């Protein structure tokens, strides 16, 4: 990371999870969710995702290409407060422990 250390990013993500209310999005009925990991890894695509999905350890950006909102969580089990990502939008994700539901 450029000027921010990993601890700063993790602290910011934790603070964000406290202030963003939990919202369990309805299952995506069409489309997919794409997760960019690194420049040397292929993009991971979840077709018509339903339920909770643990993100790959090296996840960096999630893009919601479905027709429903998805929720990104800071934990691997979709239990903590989450950030809702609307269709056609994306979000940075914290590597190592995140998940999403759709």
C-alpha cells in the first residue's frame, strides 16, 4: 500500500463496520459478482450468488454485476455489520477475512 499501512486500513474498515448498519440483501436473481484479487490472479466470478460466500484471501475489489444489492462483511461468516453494494457498483474489501452475501 502506498502511504497507509495495513493496520491503518484494517482500523478504518473496522470503524466503518461500526457505523454502517447491517443489511441482509435479497438473493441476487440474475447476474454475477466479480472479485479482483491481484494482477497475477484471475478474477473470481460468482454466478447468481445466493447466501454467504467467503472471499478469497487476496481479495481487493468486489464488483456487483447482479441486479440486486449485495452486502460485504469484514468477517468470513457474514455476521458483522456490512456495507451494501448496489448493482453496477463496487467496493474495496479487506484481504484475509471478508465475505459477501447476495
